[in-house]
C-alpha cells in the first residue's frame, strides 16, 4: 500500500477489491447450483449412488457403489482407487421391501 494524500483511498481500493471477489464467488456458487439442478431435472434420478462407506484407516476407505443394477466395491486411499469387486444386483420385484 502506497501513501496517498488521503489515507482513505487505499482502504477504499482494498474494500472495493474484496467486494468484487465476494460478488464473483456468489455468482459462481449460484451458477453451480443452477447447473446441478438442471442436470438432475434433465436426467431424473442419478444413476450413481454411494450405498455405504467404511473407514479402515486414517486415509483408507472402502465404498460400496451402485450404478444402475451394477454393484461395485471400491478401495480408496490418498493416492489411488482400486476396484475390489463387482456384481449384478437382481432387479427389485414389485412388493419387495428395500
């Protein structure tokens, strides 16, 4: 910050910059929410679901995922994902409880 004839000009510049950044962040958040709602409205129900996750260590997890009728067991660490298994889920019959 340089010195000016009136010290208020520097503060006005800084506060103006902060306001511009906050407005841009709010606009980006609004745009992301709008795109997300458009995507779910267009496709209906999401095809990918996280059924369950369990932590097995400080940075390791196991996740069970459902993609349509496919079930996937995934091992996750800080550096990689590993497919541990996959199988087809039997389609639900009418009257079955989830």
